[in-house]
């Protein structure tokens, strides 16, 4: 069995995917690994570009299957004892992947580990948090950049870490039935970590490993579709974890959408 399987889901992100793969190839992990690109029916040549790289295996979904379903297809086709779910819009510095694997191996009680994520300017992203709830979402949204920089300098055991770069033991991923495919895009990482924690396992955020995340690029290319995917995933999450709050969430999302439309008309 390979030690590590790196699984990258791609949808019309050829330039980002090429940059991500190049960063891995520039300084390959010392850990024995395989790289799988799962393509969600891209029309920009992403799959062909990835296929030109000898170290990469491409899985074509034949449709835009969404983030969870595509990741699950990659996991099922992989052989690694640990799995790195990696966004195509990330850039991986030398040594980062080996350091993540070493961190996980040194904490047997931990099932999932996530690194410190920074944008192209080096500003930290709040890539972990408490279980989604109305109050926790409000707190998450109101964090200042100064607070985020401070919070992401300390290791901690949060409820979830971002699926943009998430390392998980295969045994733990399979133990919860992989990612819940009702989430097309967004909140699947929070739900996945919640399922893992329900089995008595832990989630770790480490500031000692840093990965660049050029976030928001997919959303910029298809803002309306991205908003709708967010709305559906949000509702699905609350229906699963906080069903009594779903009516209130529907009203909130309606007002939020209406407000955005008013801003556009202005």
C-alpha cells in the first residue's frame, strides 16, 4: 500500500491545477505517494493538461459531480493509508506534505490534520472553527484579520479544518463512509470532521505547516452558481445537524439573497 494518496478535484481550473501540480513536482514529498486528479467534466483542457504529467493519474467523472462525490471517487480509486484532500487552487511549499504526514503520525489519537492556510499575500485564512451553528457562524464572520493572524499561530483541536488541504487517515475516512455526497460544494468538510469526532477521534490544526490557498477563484468564475451551491449545502447541513433551525435559516437566506439583488440593481 502507498503511504499517501493526494486527491485533487478539478473543475475548469486549468491554470490553478497546473500551478498546484507544479508546486508538488518541484519538491516531491519524500513520503511514497500517488497523485490523483478527479475532473468534474472540465471544458478547459484541465484533464488533458494533468494527464501530460507522468506522476498523475486522472479520473474523469463525466459530469460535474460536485466536490464530495468527486473526492469520494478519488479515495475509492486510491491506495494510500493516509489521504490528502487538496484544492486545485493551492500552492504547496517544499516539505509541507511530509510535515503534515509526520504530524499525523505523531498523534495516534488524531484522525484529521490541517495546516495554516495563507493567501497569495501571506495573510492567514481562518481555516478551522467550531461546529457550525448560528452563533458560531456569526463569530466566525466577525473575526478581524488581526485576530485571525493571532489565532492561526497556535496549535489547537478545533471541530473542523478546511477541506482545501485536509489530511486524514484512510481508516477514519472509511469508518464514517467517506464524505457525505448530499453536499455538492461547501460545508462538506465541517460535516466530515463532525462524523469523525462522533467516533471519538480528534481533529488537529497545526500552524507549523503552511500552504498557500488562492481562494475564491471558482466563485469568481461562476458567482450565481456558487451562491446557489452554498445555499443548498447550508440548508442540507442544518437539516442534518440542526433540523429545528431550518425554517429560520430559509428566511435568513432569502433576505440575504434579496439584499444582494438590491445591491446589484444599485
